C-alpha cells in the first residue's frame, strides 16, 4: 500500500508540474541554480542542487525548468516509501 501511495503522489506531482520558469519567490532561482551548479542562498542547498543538476543534464525531456521540477517530483515518492514502511 505505501508503494501505491508514493507512486500516486509522484505521478500527481509530475502531472501538475509547471513546464516553464516560475518567477515568484525562489522557484525560478532554484530551477536555474541546479542547471549551472551555483549557490542559491548562503546555505546553498547542496543536495538539492546536485540532484537537480543530475536531472537537468541526464533527462532529455522538456525544458530545463521542467527537468529541475521533475527532480523534486522524483524525490517525493523516494522519501515516502521508507516512511510508509516504518509503521
């Protein structure tokens, strides 16, 4: 059951993912930083930046913004699976 919920929420996230750059708050900045391996803020979000870099360079689909968002979308079910099995 946890696997189905994780895959369902990941699919819903990808289905509603913005195809382009979002300019409100930090969304556009984080979409770009992963592509160039930059630093978003003083903390830098290093794990997110490296994951986003891998997706924006390895996945040949959609725009860079969509690929950066898909990195977040794939992380969601990956974290829900172990959490669901912990019960």
